[in-house]
C-alpha cells in the first residue's frame, strides 16, 4: 500500500522532470539507475531513499525541500493541489511560462493578475 508522502514525493519528481523536459530514461541515466525504478518512484510504489532523493534533486536542479512542498497534515489541500498539477494543460502552461525570459515573464505575470482581477 502506498504511503501518501511517497505518492506526493513521486508526483513532485514527475512534475519537475516534465517541467525541465527530461524523460524518465534521462533522469535514470543521471542518477545511475534503470528507468523502471524512476517509474516506481513517480507512482509512489517504491519509497525514495534519502541519498537517492539527494541525487534526483541534483539532477533536476532543485532543493530536496521541493519534493515536500504542498504536503501538509491537511491532505485535503494537498489533494487539491495535486489535481491542478495533474492537468496537462496547466503543466504545459507553467512550463512555457518558465521558458520566457525573466523580465518578460514578470510583465506577463502582471498582465495575468490584472486580467484575473477584472474577470
């Protein structure tokens, strides 16, 4: 049976890998394991050890804390965030957003905020 924390960490691995445009095979190669193991981590079927999580964080360019963001004792809020991140359109939008140079991204963010307040 999956532990909710393992499932959350796995989802965060998958989302970050997708955000940086890396395949499971590429991540596995960087970490020195088989891609099937990455699949098991991402589904939460296998628990990620501390040292392996360190390697994955390094390969994906994030701090280890990234994998625990959004995790709280209130699983209701964590599951709500998970639903948003599961939407492929939302993930593609975020990925495209971060591909924009920072100065232009800031202006786009300000525009989106103004438009959302007007809606």
